C-alpha cells in the first residue's frame, strides 16, 4: 500500500503520531533538501526548497530585520531555517522572526526552542495558498507572538496580525512600520517586492 | 532512523532506493522522493489539475486506497476504512437505498462513488442521493465518467482517522456546491450535525433516529444500528 510522493507534488502532508524533538530533527537531517513543519494535530508538512526569487526576497527581509535588531540590541533575529516548538505542540519555521534575548533559557542553546517568537514574518511564495498562511499567522498570535506580518509580493500587500485578534490589510504599500515588540523597525518593501531593484 | 518511520522509508528499501538515488553531477544524492505507508494516512499531495482519465488511472493503481481531490488541486489519500466503520457505513447506505427505491424520486450511491463538483473538486461521500431529474439533465457523454454534478443529499460518517475540522470544511463545500442537505455522523460521539443551505449547522446528540427533510423528506435514518452494528 505504499504511496510515492515526488518532489513535484510538494507541499505534501502526512499523518504522524507524536514525535520527540530528536525524532523530528532526525527526519529533517535525513532529507536535507526538504523542509518540514508539524501541525498541532500531528500532520507533517513536507516543503520543497523555495524558488530562487522567493529566497532572494526572504534574504532582504532577514537582512533588514537583522540590521535593525543589531542596533536595537534587545533581541535576536532568526532566518527561515530555525525551528520552534509552539505551546500548542506545532513545530514551525517562520520565514523570519525576532525574539527578546531575555526569553532565552540556558538549555535553549541546544535543540529546538519551546516557545513562540515575539515577532514573526511569513513571505508568500508562488506556490503558497493564502488560506493556510493566514491560519499560520493566526496560530503564531494564538501561541504568544506579539506581532505578525504576512507579506504577499503578488499583490504587494501586507497583512498585520495583532494580539487582539484583528488583522489589518494594507495593499499596494512600499513600507511597513514595526510596532509593539519591534517598534522602530521599518521594512522597505520595494526591495522585497523587487529584489533586483536598488 | 526514528522509530516512527515506516519501513519503506528506511535506507536500502528497494523502492525508495531506485527513486531517490538520482545522482547529481557532483555525486550528491538527491533525495526528494518519499514513500509513505498506510500508517501515515491521510496524506495530502499538491498535484495540480488532472484529467478524469489520469485521476481514474491513479485510483486504479491504488485499489486499497481512497482518493479525493480538492478544488485547489490537492490529492487527498485516505486509508482503508476500519472494519467497524464499514459496518456502520453499510447500514447507512442500505437504509438510504431502501428508502430511495420506495420513494422513486432519486437514486442512492455507495461510498465508492466519485463526483466532480462545480468547484472542480473530486469527492466521494460516504452516502449520497440525487434526484433522477438531475441525472437525466446530464450531458449523455458524461454518463460513463465522473458525473459533473453535486448530489442533492450527502452523508459523511466520521472514521477514527478523520479530523473533525477537515470534515466540517467538507460539509460546507457540499452546500456551497449545491447539496440541499448534508449530515455529518460521528458514531463514537453519537452525534449528528445537520447542514442546511444558509444556516448554521445544527448538532444533535444521542438521537435514536433522524428524519430527512428538503430533498429527502420522508427518509428516516434509524441510528440505533449505526451507533451499534451489533444491536438486534
């Protein structure tokens, strides 16, 4: 009864039982070309590598967040390879995120951090459906994030998710300003919408 | 190899080996192909649009699995129904079929039936009923294929591997595509959710029977043998 999943059929999800952090890390290590997440309901999501242009966009985002965070000094930035175990049990890897340094525990230096970052950015790729991404942002906020941004290059729009449960959508914008945990951070979106620009 | 991992995925498994051992120029092994086994179902793959023939071919290649396709081009792979669920489902199918034969206005279908919905999803409800007139209105060339029409009445029976959230989305999809009544039966919880167009779902717990309405007014589903197939 085995069923083959080919790389052209990703993203794909399958059903797994509860896994330890070590099991999950071993799964990721066995397939270095793929990225994995796990939902709170125990589904494993297999994702193909990002298309090159999307990755260039993501690099711009991570660099901007990193540069701001270094000056700001209160927190630390993570790129899309970082895995977090959320309070609801989901294992997620946001495209970019930021966390107050004070939330680090000594044991967090190894393994997956068991917490939700304070600020999360997801970048929609050509193959991402909007609905699952919106649910993901809602999940981050429900699990303790103080601010979430969903960036959609196709419509050049930003969805801002706040802890009060409201989402604000700004279409056709070229910048978005941080607030709450990342007040002071400004992301110039022209460089994200078009990474080839200056 | 983590203990949860299916044997088919272990390094050295013949099928996995041939499919993943695609060496790139620098000798690095590209391993993007996966083989999942039945303990890891349901699974969802992104496949994009498929013709009826390609979909039917895929189903034929996997006779032990039940396949559906969402309106977004996702292939949903479901495991064989657990035995107990099969007895319950057969009870539902038989009661609906017996009523439909007497009522004469429509035809009942079993859970192996595939339907092509207006939103382009290919679905296979656990039981379905449709007015004869809607069948007669179909283009005759579609007759020997998946019918491009939504059943008038649909029943979904929750199995142990079904997530309630996923089933509820499916029920909303039935209504959005033209079903006039849909029931979601959870035998373990002895609960029925009744979906009507334009209304919030109504939940009933512990009922011993359920009366049809709208398209299937007159049908009464005896729930006792659905709750317990061993009941006399």
